[in-house]
């Protein structure tokens, strides 16, 4: 089942850098680290990203890693939360509704 997550405002600059990198390197992957694994998510689902009070983009889940560590070559940071959702296939979204930011995740409701 697709999930929706919010990009924190403090991460907007990093998100822009990662998006720019991903657009130049379309065969690369991105991941979203979470402390709690969504029970209903599976490979092939999409993760939708809320930024600036709207669903801005989405990516397809290609793998789900539990207990793994990841190093971001773009932001030079390590991520070692309980779950890394590995994604590719970045798509812009043009959904005509506003979404207030939230912590954690929600299952797609539209």
C-alpha cells in the first residue's frame, strides 16, 4: 500500500540537492529512513512526498531493508534507522489539494 511522508523544512535544501543528483543519474537510488516499518508497504508501491504543503513527488519502492545502514553520497550523512525504503522512478506529482505536514507516515488516502 502506498505511503505519504513529509519532508521536514530543515531538509528542503538537502532534498533539492538529492533531486538534482537523481535527475542527472537516473539509474541511482534514493531511500527514506524510518524508525518504524509500515506494515502494509511492499515492493512496487509508491512513496509520496509532501513539501511546501502539497504532494510534490513520488518514487517507486524497489526494496525494503531492515536494520541496514546507508551513506548518502550527496549529503555525506549516515542513516541507520530501523528501516530503509529503497526507491527509484522519481515522478513529479500535480495533485490539486493541500496537505499539512506531519511526522511519521500515512497510508495514501486519495
